[in-house]
C-alpha cells in the first residue's frame, strides 16, 4: 500500500472492541449507519469464534481503514462454505490493496476452518465491488432477490 510516495505497512488483524468507533464509521460508508455502542454490541454478538471472524486493516498513519466479516456456513445443499458478510475500505483508501488483503485473510480463515468454498453477495448497484471480486478470482454464478421480514 502506498501513501504520499512511501510504502506503508498495513496490518491485518482480528477486530477488537476498541475498534468499534472506526468500524461504525466505515459501516456507515457502506450504507449501513451505526453508532459506536451499536457496533460494540454487534461485535460482542458475533460468536462463536469458530463460526465467525472480523478482521480489520490497520494503517499506521490512519488507523483502521477497512474491515471484513466472514462466517462459516454449514449447509445441507452443498459442502461447507464461508461467506463474506461484509467488506468495506474507507473512502480515499480504496484501490490501494487493503480490500484484497482483507479478503485474503478471510479466505485463509475459511480454509483453516474446513470451508470448501467462499461466497459473497453484493448489491447489483455496486459495480466497482463486482469488478473487485472478479479480479480476486470470484465469478458471478447466480442472481437472486433478497427478502426480509422484521421479527
């Protein structure tokens, strides 16, 4: 990753509760606004660690500039797989490699947890994200509608 002509050492690590304020801001950039307290509660609720992981991209000069949430999906219809539940890199930090490093960390975690494949869903309007996933070896295999019901 480059910033101001200098190489920057981006650290990919597991998210901590202290990252909640920055993760909340980034989640808002993804289009899902959240407060710091909501994000702390969500981070605590992502359990067990054997089924979920949240990684952050931590840049020395900017702090947390991105996150990815990956989960293990035991399924009846196919071999166990992992899913990217969300991935975002800060505006102004995109296309510099952080997203690819976060995705690689999620894939490594999934492989180590016995997953045979990885999937991701992306809104039809996010063409830049679609190209990112294709550059990283993903192929579009299905178009579907999503339904939601409040409980």
